[in-house]
């Protein structure tokens, strides 16, 4: 029987077999999708997943969702979209250096935050508080998986591969993805947000470079550029030809300490939190309004409840979590702020 590739996709799969590390997740060995589909003749399964995520509505909405600074007026603060792109760029660099599957890594990175709420973690906390009252949780990584499994394409989902779904679900601190590509994204997510949040905090005059803990900067570097460079090199060198992805203990410890510093001095600072209570009250009012007026939700969300036999509270969370900051504010104004007469 001929083993010659019949199409561009098969040529790509054959190239992966020849070039990628034995530890890499090869496209042809994917565990597949929940619903089987005919293969694309040009793209591998992970390239196809990446494209589906980039073309999704949830991905486009990330450009108007908070990263750290609520409704920043400056043009240069990160949003959830620019964070996602930075995670993707760093993750792809690491995957390429380790001869792992760059397409799988990129797909996971681009999809990992699709379930984030408006107003960042502040908004997430409100929906989680409401879900806890029902004995459930709202966690953005789980919501990201729900977005790609169900909410996109009007309840049909994107039907992504198991490896991309696993990486999206397990990108948080308390989880470990089953693929090395997913493990790369998990660590690079932290490398990205710690460093770019420092950069944004310095820009906002919340802190200065001199405020950072000296033991951390002595190990990692004394500028955002140097710290990024050091962490990425350390991750690559320490993970070469291994069956797991990790930083060296010293760098991991310094990064964890720097992350703790950011939580203590930036993420919970008075400047960053100045508008948080307003944003959280807005989220809570929207939640209870749509729970009381469930029939006012867009038609596709009402149909979603019927199709999947969901409780109204979950569907309301789906709707609010999908909002951008601007749309949440406008919806609140339309519902609760009197309109003037002309």
C-alpha cells in the first residue's frame, strides 16, 4: 500500500512525525472530537481548532474585556485580548524551541480565556458568589470550555479536539494539562500576566520598578524585558527532552513570590480597585434583573435552556459572562438609568 501523502494535511502530519519531539502531541494521534467530522485536506486538526477559535465571536469580544485596569482611558493598557496574544506568542516560542506541537499550543493559548467575564476577576467573583448559593461554581476556565463546547455557533459549539479542550480547561494554577503543549500554556500564562501587569502598573503609577521585591529581581531581572527573557530561557532549558514542562526551582520560587507581591500591592490596591465595587454592583444587578426577567434574554439563550435543560441561573451567567465591559455598562444604563428628554 502506498504511504505517499495524498493532500497537504497529510504532508503536514508526516512532517510532524519526522521533526517533532517524541513527547509532542502529533496531530494524527489526536483523540479526536466529540462529534466526528471529515478531515480538512489542508489543515491539521489543531490548525483547524486554532482557526475556529480566532473566528469565534467570543474571541473578538476579548478586545473590550478588562485584564486588570477597569475601563482604562490610556490606549496602551492590556485588555483580555492583548493578554491572550502575548500568551500565544510566548507559548509558541517555547513550543518551537522544545520541538513540540506549535499549532496545538497556539490553539490552547488563544482559547484559554474565552470564558472570562466583563471587568476581569472582579466580575468573575460576583458570578461565582451567585453560583455558590446553588452549590455550584463559576470558574472562568470551566466557562471557557463551555464557550467552545456549547455557547459558540448558537448552541452548537466549536467541536474542538480533546487536546485543545483539555488545555483550555486545565490552564489554571490548580490543574495540570495532559499534554506538554497545554503545560506550556499554563506556565506561559503566568509569565505573561505577571510581567505585563507590572508594566501596566508602572504605567499607571501604582508602583515603580524599585518597589519590586529585591530577591525576585536579583534572580529574574531588573526590567520587564529582562524578566521575560530570563523566565522563557529558563523554562526552555529546564524542559528540554523531558516529559514535563517546568521552571527551575529558584526561578519558580521567585516568580511565585513576585505573583504574591502583585496580588498584595497591585491587584488589590486602592487605585486598581477604585471602581471595582461599582462594577460588581453592576454585575449583581444585571444578574438578578435577567433572572427575574428571563424572557427578556436574547432568543438564543432561551433556546439554550430548553435544548440543554439548564437552570435559568446558569443561562443568565452565560449571557452576562459573554458581555464586554462596554456592553455591560450600556445594558445597565438602559435598564436602570433614566433617559433624558430632548
